[in-house]
C-alpha cells in the first residue's frame, strides 16, 4: 500500500482556502499513484481553533467544508482531520475527529480519545473524548486511526503516563497492523529527535507494526508546527520523513522497508531560526500585514530581530527606527545604522532628547528633590514606544518588539515602552541563545556588526549603564531561569545545581513579581519547552516564594 503524507499549513477558519489546499494535495497524491492520502489533525479548521469551537456557525462551516472535500476523493482514499458533532445527549458538543473517506463517501469517523490539558493545550475545554475505538479495513490492511495525543501514553516509554487508557494498545489488541496518527504537534527545540522519533520507534518495535505520523506545519499565533511527518517500519526503522518547516507531500510504500525519503538534519540553533522565520512569516501573512517596523537600539536583541525579519519577509518589508537620547552612545547609533545598511532596509532616526526634556519639565515640581531613577529611565522607553506605535498606526505596520526571554522573565523591560508591539518575536529565546542566533546569522557574511555582538549589553537609559550592574551574567541567569521556569525546580534544587543561593532567591523573586508585565505582553513564538503565555498560567497576586 502506498500512503501519501500530506503535510499542509492550514489557516484557522479559512475554510475556502483550506478546502482548496486539501483538494490540491489529494490530486497530487493521485498523480503519484497513492492509495491513501493522510492529512493532519483538524486540517479542515486549522489548529488550534480555540473558542471558535463554541461557535455553532464555525462547526457547521467545517462540516460543509468536509462535504466539499469528499467530492474530490475518488480513485484514492483520504483521512482528513475535522470537527465532528457529538451525537450523544451528554458531554461536550464536539469531537476532535478524523474522517476516512473513499469513493466520495465517509466510510468511518474516528474520534480522539486522549485530550491534553497541559502546557499550551486545553482540549478538554472543547472536546468530548471517543466513546469507542475500532480499527478499519483497507487494502488488506487493518488501520488504527489515532489523533495526536493518542500515541503519547505508552506505559513503557513514559515514566508516568497521563491517562489510564492507551488507545494504541486497544488498536493492536483489535488486530490493527498499521497505526496512523494525524497530529498538530508544536515545535520545541529538540522535541522531534529527542522525543517523537524515540517514541515512534519504541512503539513500532514493541508492536511490530508500521507507524505513519502526519504532522501539521506552519505558524498559528504563538505556536509553530514543524511538520517532519514520519514513517517508521515494523522493525522500528525510519524509512521516510517529510520536510521540516515547510509544506510537503511524500509517498511511502509500506511494503518497502528501505529508506525512501531521507530526513533533513538540522542543528538545534538552525531549528530555532527556522521556527522563528516560519512563525513570523505566517503571523504576518495570516493576520493581514505586509510590513513590520522595529526599534533599533544598536543592541543584540533588536539586531537579531531585524535580521530574522528580513530573512522571513524581505528587506523591502522591514523598517528600522533609531531613537537615540542623550544616554545613547555614538557607537550604538552607528551600529544600528550599519545594521540597517547591511540588511538593506529603510531606517529612520528620531532624536528623543527634546521629548524627554519636555516630560522632565512637566514633572519637575512633582519630582523635586528626588533622584533620577527608574521613572526617568522608563520615560525614555515609553517615548520610543509611542513613536514606533505612531508609525504603526499611520502606515499599518506590525511592530515587532525585541525583548528576549531572560528580560521578560525578570521584568527587565518596560510596559508601554520597549514591550509595545504586535508580536514579540524572540520573547521565548534566552539571551544566551540570542547570541548563538547572531553568530549563526553571521555564518556566511557579516550581517550583524561585530561591535554589536562584542559590546556588553546595556539599556542605555542612564549614564554608563550596563545590564550586569543589576543582573548576574547571562549564562548564570539563563541557567537559573531554565531550572525554575522550564523545569519547575525549587530554590533548594537550583542551589544544589551550583548556583549562589542569594542570586537564585533574587531571580526567582523577580520572576514571580513580574507576571503582571508578561500578562500584558505581545504574543511571542514558542521555541522552548515552557514559554511565557498560554503555556505557563501563573497568578499575578500570590505569596509563593519558590521554596
């Protein structure tokens, strides 16, 4: 049997174009002599549709779209992810479903059994789980059709399975000799090689059946789906893998145990770069923007953000804005100008000295006798935020804010200032990884000025300011943040890792008390295992210290 893995990039709610794309891939699969073409989870609606699932018209339009697709399924069978209505008189109104279509008819419908409610997932909020699991017959094969999480609960692979039941075990016990899984599994760095492939290989060897895994690709809001759809044969050998970070259609003969499509090999920093590019490109296109505008400080974060934006969108669609004050060093302005020239982007310079002086004049009596402090520092950041948002409003640009994960974690950022924007592109990229990205972006030619990479980081909001006046070195800071934010370690555990207790306590206190800032931040592209935003839901008002 020849199966076609149709790795597509749908848009949430864009039923007309999603149908057009699905039908196009069906035709391509037929031309390549496929017997069965398989699409990702919720391919009809796009994933994740979130509270649109509570809108009856959305669900109805998705069913109409499925009927349109059915009319194109002849001469080949298809498995298509969609939203099905719950026909029982109890439970949630809809199921996360897969339709098996043949000869323009829906032969069977399969519902998702395991509904994740961790990290960025909230499927129990919307979906009713499957009430029964059964394989189907096709071309002398018995197919177990599963949906995403259904394959993530093997008790031998996971130290602590999340669910009581294992749908794959159920399929196998009922005679399935091929497991098909349609997914919308988002990217995190290292996930595919370290977890997905190991899991699929383990299960294929365990059950001695092929596993066909078809993943969505593309960016939807903060999530990026990396594709990398995969076929593992019954001996646990990888025999085919679709492209990563792009749409693809591959044909795999399940009776041929040889490698048919070799996987692409990327380093971890390459996967982060590709994720950010795809996430930005899709966010801009799917939200209807054409151009982005970025505040350029001469620092590493804005330089990396701008370089990524040019690679994703083209230099003609990126505008840089340089906004020096009396505290900006000439070198920083020069670096921002040189970066703009290296990237071939338009740039504008607005000196904010007079605006800053005007604010200080207005507040002189109020602040009389008080020292220059964070109030005046933040005024400068907010002046810059107002200027860049004015350009956004006037010309319809999307503002890319440039804060990194390390800054967002400890609140080293200004609300309504440098946090202003529609997308916080690198807000899940730790500072140390920002430097890795800069070096990677410079691998072929000098794009980011070396001075930007070499100089000590500084917000330049007061004379001779450096980040490490108030922060530990970024390698130490990022190590503590990874342990606390991504690995949920307590103070004692982090100190046992070799970090100074006083520093650990200070950093954790900063993380905890700055949740209010992150709650007001622009969405960012998720690349780590635990990003701020929908995947980390912490209260603003609390008294927990991290002990």
